[in-house]
């Protein structure tokens, strides 16, 4: 039921954002609360089934205010910032193979072909306990910067350099 979990995430984001007073004074806290609420809603949906189910989804959300972007994510949904046809920033996946690469156990080139490349270590839903959510530092955007949020349905099939070139 990942598709249902993703829709619950989207619906939660929409209602949470539209109810929040603007400007949002604590983006970090707002983004964290937003993903926590989505997690709770997804978990509640699963518990309403008999027998209970454990729908889950990865997530990435961003907030742009006054030319500054801040984001939060769990799993392997990504945020990219492209500047002048180059990748300025990309989130670090919460995945098993990313952990292996960070610890020097596999080479970067092996990330795409490793047999466990689809195993995520964090997601919304699935368990009652709240997932660890990564919140970014603020990044000041410049004119022409492109902020893109996407799932692995895009980035697994398209190299960062190609996305940067096409979008610019």
C-alpha cells in the first residue's frame, strides 16, 4: 500500500501547509512536525485495517521562504538543487547501500548495481515508532537555481548530470 501511504503524505502536507500561519517562523520545526504528522496518519490508516497493515513511503518536502530553501527527508526520495547546469546539492539517501558506501565498504560505482540497492533504512509508516528525519541547513537560492524533488522512479533512470543539463 505504498501508493496509499504516498497519497496520505501528500494530503497531510497540503492540509498542514494551508493551515500554518505564514510566514513560517521555524521552518526546521515545521518540516519535522509535518513529516511526523504524515507518519502518524499513515500508521493510523494501517492500524484501521483488520488485520493491521503497514503501509510505508519515502518522503522529501521543501519550504522556500525569502529566497531560502530548507528541506526534510526520510528514505531515498531526493531533493536536488541545480545551479548553472551543475548539481549544487543532492540529499543523501537513507539506504543500506548508501551506508555501505559511506563506510567505505563499497565503491560509489557499485551503488547502482548492488543487489540491495532498493533497501531503504528510513520511511514514513510501517512502524509505530517515529522515523529519524533528516532536516537540512538553510540554503540561499540564487536567480536561476532549480529545486527539484523526486522519487527513485526518476533518479534511478537518469544521471544527475543529465537532469542538470535538461533542466537548465
